[in-house]
């Protein structure tokens, strides 16, 4: 008899975690279904391998492929085709070949009598935000409208991520090329010059002695220090994957001048965009908060939202619940308060997301504009120091020979 961590929703739309004792995953799922619960996921308790496997499988669906799939599916539904017939067509003619077997499994589950949201959840490769949005569309009878909202959400989210990646490509390329050049010089060029100068048995200038001592005489010590630094960074990253470590690491990260504030606002924008999409699609606030928290990568912000979810369930307003930990930006809290007071929470959350997405984009462009020349200057000076230090003895020989 094993234990399984289950994410479920009750008839009132409340989403929560539950530990179920059962002999197998299928048995645990069956027990939950018999109690009238909607099952999001069932995973073996403390299974790191299972979690990694799920993440890998989720990455099989790319942003563009998934967007096209939803657009095609929504078009077929708007044309009046039944869901099962639309799934038949997509399973045979989906743009991405890797999506076809997944869609076939979803179609088979729907044919067996399960709802579309249940089939999508059981497939294990779709996000919880998507499964919840489909569930809200089924309950409201407006699946096509909910898909419209979700497609708009996908377009904006994918666009923001692509913009960020495009902005970071050039700095990463600069660092990579410069690292390769310096590594080549240190590994192959400097040792040959060191051997040449030792054979000549001449006195070397200070910069040349320092360079040779650092890269040849004490090479293994330097490599050991670098390896220790990498291990320390790796250890910190592992620690940051725990709940306590992740929250502490996020607090430190968000306090970094300029960069920390930008990272925080990106997380808030992602949360606001997700929650606005769910609320617009008809998902209740508590269920929407629970699902939106699962889409947040920052453990600190996720913890804040999880705590706020419980407080909202107990009757607290959303803005005061989110303000309880002091991590959310004041402007976002003020706008959420206005949205709650005016009864337009979803549009206000969309405004929060748009505002912060634009600010993150502007700040990121400004940071890259500063970082690029800094990287160029630093790496140029480093390579110049290496080359000058290597050829300085030769220049000294030439000057000495000319003087004589």
C-alpha cells in the first residue's frame, strides 16, 4: 500500500491537495472519482523521478504547436462540430506529428464517457491552467469563448517570453565566444610561450610572470577554486529547489537593485495574466487562485498566493490577502483593490499584467544595452592583457637588441 499526492477539486470548485493511500495510481484515482472529486493529478509521494518525468513530458508540447492546436480546435467547435468529431479530425491532421498520439488518447478517454477536462488532465502533458480553463468552459457552457480567452493568453505569454529570449541572445553569444577564446589561450597558447621563455632562460616582466604563474604553475589550484565555486553555485541551486530555500533565495534575488525588481514584476505579471484568463473564462476566484499559483515559478510568490487563497476562502479580500506577506508591489495591490471595488477584477488584473510586461520589456532592453558594452570592454581588456603579457618579453628582446 503506497501513498499518492493528489490535486483534486470538489463540486464547489475548491482545488486542494490530498494524500490518498492506495495500492496503485489507478486505484487512488478511482477512489477519488468515486467520492465525486475532479482529479487533476495523482503522483507517488516524494517521487522526484516522477516529477522530472512529468516536466519532461510537458516540454514535448511547444508554445507554437500548442497555440495552433487550440486555434484549430476552437475553429472546429465554432463551426458546430461535436467535441468528439473535432478531436477525431485533430488526431489525424494535427500540424505537429508529436501531438497526434496525445490527442488520440484524449479522444479515446472522451469516447469512454469522460469529460474533455478530465481527459486533458489525465493526459499529463497539458498545464493545469489549461485543464482548469477547459473545466470552466464546460461548466459555463461557453467552451469556445473560454478558448478565445486562453488563445489570447497564450499569444501574449509566448510573445513576452520570445521577446525576453531574443533580447538575451546577443549577450549570451558574446559571453560564450569570449569564454571559448580565453579558454583556448589559457589551455594551449600560454603553456607554449611559458615553455619557450623557460628554454631561453630570460628574466620575464612582472605581468608575464603573473600570467604564467596563474595559468601554468598554479593551474590546478585555480581549476580547483573554479570547481569549488561551481559546486557552491550548484549546491545553492539545489537548496533553492526546496520550499524554504526557494523562498529565501527569492527574497535575496528580489532585493538585487534593478534586476530584482524586474524579476519580481515579471512574476507578478505572469500571475496576473493567468488569473485574469481563468476569471474571464468563468473559473471561481478561489479555484483560479489555486491554479494560478501552480503556474508561478517563484516559490516566494507562490507561497504568498497560496496563503492568500486560504485567506480569500475565509472571507478576506484579495488585495489584503496578497499584501499579508509584503512581497507584492504596491501598485499591483492598489489596482487589484480598485478592481475588486468596481467589480472588474479580471480586466484590472489584465491591466496589471500589461503594465508590468511593458515595464519588464523596457528595463530588460535598457539592462542589455548597458551589459553588452560592459561585456565587450571587459573581455577585450582581458584578451589584450593576455596577449600583451605574452609578447612583452619579445618586445623587450627587440628593444635590447636595437640598443646594442
